[in-house]
C-alpha cells in the first residue's frame, strides 16, 4: 500500500478541521451524541478528500519492450579447446 503524499495529508487534514467546524457552527448542537456524529462525518469527509487527490504519475513504470529475434535465438556453444601437446610432463622420481 503506497504511503500518502504531503498533498493528501494536507487536503485531508484541512477538510476534517474546516468541515467539522462548519458543521458544528451550522447545526448548533450541544449534545455529546451530536458532536460525535459531526466529528465522525468530518473524519469521513476528510478521508474521502484525501483519497481522491490525484497521485503523482509513476515515471519508472514503462511498458515492456518486445523481445527481438536476436534476443530469442540461443547462443551458439563454443567449440571445445583442443589439448596442447607441446612438451611432455616429467615428474621427479622419488629418491
């Protein structure tokens, strides 16, 4: 899950604060239940705004390039190296 951007955090926070304040002032509620409902509505609205802020585009996500015929062809095996018989190996006799 991607982390929220600074814009998402700022827009969501401002929405929660100002929408809750506006709803409290317009509803003129003084009961605990009314304040809880308004606060919950403000949090839901802030979450909605934060999630709908457009995310920055991913520049690293590119379409994969098609594989060419040269890349699909198997590489030829190398010919084995012939043994070089230049001088025989002499071992010392045990004394």
